C-alpha cells in the first residue's frame, strides 16, 4: 500500500470491550464515515485513509475527528461540516469554523 497523503480518524466512541458508549457514537459519528468517503471521492482525494477510532476523549465536543499529518482536530462534526472540512482539505487548509482549540 502506498502511504496516504492524509489520515482521518473519526471518533466512534468504542471502549476497550468494543462497545460504543460515548457521545460521538450517540450523535451518529458512524454515518460520517460514509459521508467522508463520498466527499473525498467528489474532491478527487483518493489517497486519504479514513479510520474509525475509539474514544478521542473530547466527548463534550463530539462527534470529533482528527486529520493527520496536520493534527487538525474538529468537533461538533455534522455531514455539512464534513463537506466543508474536505473542501478545505482539498486546497490544503483547515476548516476554521470546526477546529477545536
């Protein structure tokens, strides 16, 4: 496998026993995975890897995701936010509105 240009981790609230328990899961973070795939394809970003992650420990601001290698952390992510985030990623910039500080 070729090294991806970016790696996006989406919090799906999985705990050590594998059970989804946190805020991100309850707010539909699992559905964001499909939306990410669609937006990446629409923006020609075929070399980006997406992974469902365990708890990212920002439950009060979930659903959350992080984009590496930049280290951009996003909170309160919705499907509309995913579109904005990926559009900005395509031009090499963060989507400032959704960045966690």
